[in-house]
């Protein structure tokens, strides 16, 4: 992890962002105390594998009752 002062971070922001994109964390300090951390943003979500979900669902045993009935029963028991 790189540690830089606030003044240095202002002067080198572009360079520090490139380091963060490459996976290195940057700690920004003010008066010697940590105030912020610059790190790479999380990437977007992965696409949903609908075929995989369909095969998982097909492999699961069927319920004997409708899930709506089970949910109503659980809800009514907790009242």
C-alpha cells in the first residue's frame, strides 16, 4: 500500500488512480493521520447463467405444497 499526504495526492492524483486501477491501494493522510483510501472500483456484475439456473431448478425435488401456502403458514405462525 502506498501512503501519500493530501498535498501529494492532489498533485499526483492521475498517477495514483492508475496505481489503484492496477490493484494497488493508496492511503491518503492529513497531518500524519489516515483520512482516505483509494482502491480500484469493483467490476460490474457477471451475467446471469439462465441455463445453469434452469438445470439447478430441474434437479431440485418438487414441493408437496405450493410455496405460497408454506409462506402464509410461516407468516401466520409468527403473529
